[in-house]
C-alpha cells in the first residue's frame, strides 16, 4: 500500500512540475500604454532697457520649452532662470544678439524669477501638480 501512495505522489509531483514549466506567462494582447510626447511650448523674450518682456509667462509642467531671447540693449547682459540654473544656462548676451535654447519644465511652481544681471525682472510659472501622476 505504501508503494501505491509513493507512486501516486511521484506521478502528481511530475505532473505539477510539467504544468509549471508549460504554463509560462502569456501576453494578454494588451501593450503598455506609450506615454504621449511632452508638449512643446515657445517663450519669446526680449531684453531691453534693463527689463525683460513679457514680465510674466506660464508653461505647463513637463513641457519642452523652447526659449528665444533677443537682446535689444546697448550693453552685454546675463540672463538666468532661478531654480533651473543647473538644467538651463544662457550664455552672456551681446547687444543686438539672439539666442535660443531648450529646457524641460519639470519643476512646478509660480516663483521662478528671470534674473537679468542677477536681479529679478520677470517671472515664470510652471503650471501643474507637485504630485507624481498616479502617486497618492
């Protein structure tokens, strides 16, 4: 009788091993959703007479922002976006020059100052939630 149970146990174990190997995860036909490309936005800035125009601008969080700067002043200037200095750098601008660059607006908030020669002259808002999408 013991041999029958041992044989039955061995057969059940062998079937379980075969089924475990045969039963590989199957694709349900659903592919992971490809995220939509980040929206692109353009900021056209003009430096003139110690001011930056527009004085206020807004972009969407996650947007790829194309910045175009025209320097109409009579002296060289430096322009920076506070909070994005490590990600986005504008070289010194000579009178009459134009410059273009790109950054990703991934830090939401409305307190990003445009600094002209180190002084705040305009503001950029990055509209969107501080929370990661899908995170609670």
